[in-house]
C-alpha cells in the first residue's frame, strides 16, 4: 500500500482535528481554574508568562518549517513520490532536532535576564530552566506532528495530541498530591511532551519506512523559501497575540498578569472554530496542486 492509499478522508480528518482542539480548550481552561483555586494569582501569572515565552521560542525557532514540511509532503503525496517524502521526513527530523537544541541553548543562556526583566526576581529562574527542557520537546514535537498532517494521517495526529494533553495535564494532580510545589506542573508537561515525541518518531518513520529510497537528493531551499513568509507572518501574529502579556508583566506584578490572563482565555478559545479545518485544508490543497487536479482545488476552495 502506498502512502497515498493510507491517508485519511477529509471528514474523518476534520473530526479528529476538532476533537483534539476541543480537548486542548477544555483541559487548558480546567487547568487555569484549578491553579487559581489552589494557588495565588501570582502563580497564575507565572504560568501565563511561561506559556507566552514557550510560544515565543516555538514561533522563532520553528522558522515556519512546520507548515512548509506539511505542504511539501502533501505535494509529493499527490504526485505519488513516496521516495521524496521519505527523504524529506528524514532530513527534516534532523533539522527539527537541531532547531530544538538551538532553542534550548538560547533560553538557557537568557533565563537569568528573562527572570529579572519579566518576573522581577530570580525566584522563578528554576521554572524557566525547567520550561526550557519542555521547549526542546515542544519544537521537535510540532515539526513531527506537522509531518503527520502532511501525510494526511489526521486521525493519528489528533490522537497523539490528545495523548499529550492527557498525560501532560493528567499527571498534574498526582504530582501535586505528592508535593504541592507548583513547579511540578512543568514536570507533568515535560512527561507529556517527551512521551508524545517518542511515539511520533516511531509512527512517522514507520509510516515512511517502506517507501523506496530516492536517487535524487532533497534540497532544503524550496521548503525554506516557502516557510520564510509563514515565519514572518507567525512573528507578526505572535506579537498581536502575546506582546500585551510581556508589557503587563514588565510594568506591573505577576498577580495582575494572572487576573489579566483570564480575560484572554475565551478569545483564544475561539480559534477552535477555524484552525482544525485549515490544518486539513492545507494538506488537501497541496495534494491537489501536486497532481495538477485543478477541479478538486477549486471545489475545496469554494467549500472553505
């Protein structure tokens, strides 16, 4: 069976993508409700700021390659070039590892400055350093998940996302029952991300392992050229979404940031209406473009 034959249908894919996004919204909301009941608003502010920093590093160090690799895998899927897909997956797995390593090293070095600038003391330096361990897996995880989207394994992508949330958030209460120190929340997140990353490495590479080897080399430049505008767009989008958190944390205390964070939860949750569908749509349109199917491209565009 070829990689094309093993892809999911659009309806099935959209279902699992929406289920994955809904799970994140629910567990994320419950998480903040949980910590505001058991900890101070300052701790809520700490985790809001840590999440913003993690998203910043994920945006910067992924270089937009997540969407780029998704597009090119689906493009070659449409052309029936399984060997090219195998080569792309192997090469960008190595690239993803190096980018994750670069993000880890950068935040580790900048952690003291970030602690003083935004947390106003070194009291939460250990939180930042531990979050750095999670960021390594977050970036690597993201690239592998988008490979699954490119392979149009939407169901597996959604299931692994749900597994990540189940482990990362499900372990919080058991760990806090052992010790109430809120830093243990980050240990739970680390467990979720690293467990998911190992599963992703297995499933992605086993999925393409049977594909024939290609005799032609795979160049990074087309994927990079495609990804750079997406990277710039991601930076602008990040600024529009998260810069206020940094300004609030810089000007006032973490408790105020914790309260401010609750006003943003509902707005961010509204992305569930659009993002899951666009994840499926990009893979389908890239596939149609790859095989020159203009009629399907037109129909899907109209439906979108």
